[in-house]
C-alpha cells in the first residue's frame, strides 16, 4: 500500500490522505498526481485531509508544493476537510498555506472548482491569445 | 487515524480504503457508514479498494456486510477499482461477492448508481406502496 489512490471525478482528481506521509510517499504522490493531471486533462485537484489529526510542516509544505505544481499545469487545488486543530497548528507553525484553497467538504470544493473552471473558460485570459508574454 | 473518512458526493457516499482493516476499524466503518447513509439520505455507497493489493476473506465479508446493510437502508453499494489479482484471490477463496456490484472506476460507479436511482424513482416498486408484504 505504498501509493495513495487518485480517483477521477469528471474533470477533477480526488486524493484522500489517510496514512502517515513520509518523504518517499509524498514524492510518489506528487509524481502520480502531476502525471494524472496531464494524462486525464484534469482541471482541478481535491485533497481530502479529514482523516489527518496532525498536519506538520512537512505535510503543509507538501500541500503547498502540490498546489504550485498543479497551478503550473493549469489545475486548481482545493484542500478539503481540515480539522480545526489542524488549522490552529498550521498557523502556529507560521504556515498560512498561501496559494492553497480550502473547503469544508468535497461538495463545496467541487462547486468551487466548477466555478473556477467556468470562469476561466468564459474569460480566456489564461490562454496565450496574444504573444506579448512570450516574445 | 482510526477512522476511515466518508466523503459525500451528491446523493452518494465515497469511502477509499487504504489501510489494513482490522476488526475494530471494520466495525467503526460499518457504524459510521450506516449512520451517514441515514443522516445524509444517501442513495449509494462507493467503496474504492484500488489501494488494496490483498483482499482476504475478512475484507471480503466486510464488503458483503456493508452492501447488505446499505441495501436495507435503501442504498446501493458499488466496489470500485479492484485489482485483477484481488479478483483472482476472491474467487479462489470461494467468495463471489454476491450482492456487491463492482465498477472499474469511480466515474463508472457513479453512472451505475445514478442509473439505479433514476430507475427506482421511475418505478416506485421499492417503496411499500401496498401493505401486502408486511401483513
């Protein structure tokens, strides 16, 4: 069980973290997730951490990294189900999880992602329509 | 982490089993799941076992139990992401998982459940319309 399963839900990918993360598992998850974003043309990533009673700086950084990688691949990341104690710990650790969006549950996260996708489709600012930025 | 998270996805509940199941964890999952089916008015349960490399008779029985309990509570159960080796083992163990529906991935399972819900709404045979069966 040295892999965290990634479930495809329409245009989004869902990851439920239930086990203690160590270096290698985190790296495997990042690799798997970025590959799946590309292969499945995913527009969003939902990371459920409701099973985690403790989130240390390592996991905090991993979440930030995943969000940053996903953003480069044009997928939004939403962290779901954070426990109150975890939020307290993260702030006390000085980690504000900047760049990571959070939602109370999976349904709200899906709504959030669907709205984000709809907006990016309506306003094609995310596509390099004019080449000024790459000249 | 002595609880497996249950995620609500519309009218369905999603459980991703990633850790070794022992007696107590299985009982907790059954309790949590049946409570959530009732409290969330869930119409279906998706159990993702793609992370499990080995499914023994204990887990096989647990899946059967969950499906039977859910059915009594008017919710369908679909087991998702079974590995080929697991299917071989289950048959060799003499467990055909009768009463448990399976699907290749979460999306297919969702389609299956949505179709099942639509059918049961169209044909209200599942409701005790006439009292002959309880006389």
